[in-house]
C-alpha cells in the first residue's frame, strides 16, 4: 500500500463514524479533501501565502458561503 493510499484510508476512517450525516461516501470525501488540501497548500507565485490548515478544513466542512441568520444550511430551502 502506498503512502497516498494509507493517508486517504486514514482520512476516510475519520469520516466514516459520521457517514449518516455526510452527503457523499467517506471514501469520496477523503479524496476530495486531500485534493483540496494539496491545491490550497501550493503557492503558485509570491502574491499569496498558502491557506492555513485550519482554513482548508473549515472550507471543506462548511463551504465557501456563509448562511444568513434564520436560514438553514440545506439547499432545499
């Protein structure tokens, strides 16, 4: 098993206990999270710093849009 596979399986393992709350399977979300974290950590030029790990995790878990007061986070409303 390669290092990347082991890391993906470890991340999926962290997500699996909450699978009933997740929109996608834990394995798919682990792959998406690792892709996001790799991309966010790269600095293509001197014009920006990479995103801190806390911001990458927050973006992954909560998305890019804030929810106005009085509205639920669901897309059906």
